[in-house]
């Protein structure tokens, strides 16, 4: 970029941050060929298990650099008023210092679980699930190479399989229960109303095409209708901009995690 991200933040009144797939969980983070092969070989039948494995990774291993770079992103934004919207399922951004009241996760996270086909029923906390610790013990045995994924038994409660409350394109038959994020979604909508005709920096980091109607398309529209907005779109491949906003936006062809590392150190 011609100027630093820190400078753009300083020159803005507000900052809107969108976090996408590049910041999500990757199998390579496991650094365990046996477990990775087990997941790949059983992808169709054990897709429900991957969020539980990610939860185990976040709480027991967590050796990738995302947490560090969320902290760098938070430091770049500093005291500037901001809001964060993310389609990834972890809460690493919150752990790094982003406020729960100024963040929304419309695709869910690890705060709640749900029945796999229950889009309107009860949401459960982890402590509400009697067999949760047993499932974690099974995953630990998987990482110890003592069992196969096929040996792991799903959790059932009231005759329904229990999964994490996440919108997940990999899980066949899942019906996502949207109740958990709606309160913060309204806070997000209210906050957006305050941004019109103010110097708004829109920072889109690693947002692909899995859920383009959540961040990508709305960010383009917001940039278009707000004459004082500026958007920075960072993605390794999908960095392109629409013609309508090209004069007040910039696409950066770069992995967005590396971009934050670069801008923080620069």
C-alpha cells in the first residue's frame, strides 16, 4: 500500500473490520499426519467431528500465529471506535482484546451447542452436555494415535445428535440455529447507522466466497453509499474490487494474516 494501515486508522473516525476464511482453522495447524489423514479419509461420515477437533486444538495445542496477529490488529486499531464482524468460528479475536459488545459472529462460535436438526430449539452451554468431556477424551486418544475417527462416538441428548452451534457448510444435514448471535447483530446494525457521512475505514481481511452476503457484498455496498468511506480488501486470491468502488478502495494481493504482521512491524 502507498501508506501504512496505522496511518489510515489514525485518519479515520471509525474502523469496521471483517474477518474471513483466511483466519479460520486449517488442518495443517494440527501438525499431525496421522490425525490429518484420519480426517481426510473420513471426511464424509465424520464432518460433525471437525468442530470438536478444532475446539480441542484451540484449548490443548493452539500453536499457529493467529492469536499473535489478532493482538497486532487490535494494537493497530488502538483507541479508535470500531466494530468487528467475523465468519470464523473461534473467539481468538475476543481473547486478543476485541470487545464482546463490539463484535458479532453470525456463523456461530464455540459458546453454544445445538441439536443437529434443531434451528429454533434450545442452545446448550458445554457444561449442559453430560458426555462432552468423554468426547474430548476420545479426541485425545485420537491424537495419541490409540484410536481411529471411526471409533469416536457422537454426543446425543434427548435422542438428537449434538453439534457446535455453527453455520458449517461441511456438516451434512445441519440446520443452523441463529438465536445466539442476533442480539449482537442488532448492535452491529445500530452501529452501522452511526457511520454514514463519517470517515469510515473498512478493513476486509481474508474474506472469500463461502458466505459473501455476510461481509463481502455488504462491505462493497457500504463503501459505495458512504462518500467518506475507504475500503482495504486483503486476500491472497480474492482481492479484486468492483468498478463502482475502485477509486476509493484498494485491493491487496496478500495473505491477510501476513499483511497484519507486516503492517504491525512496519
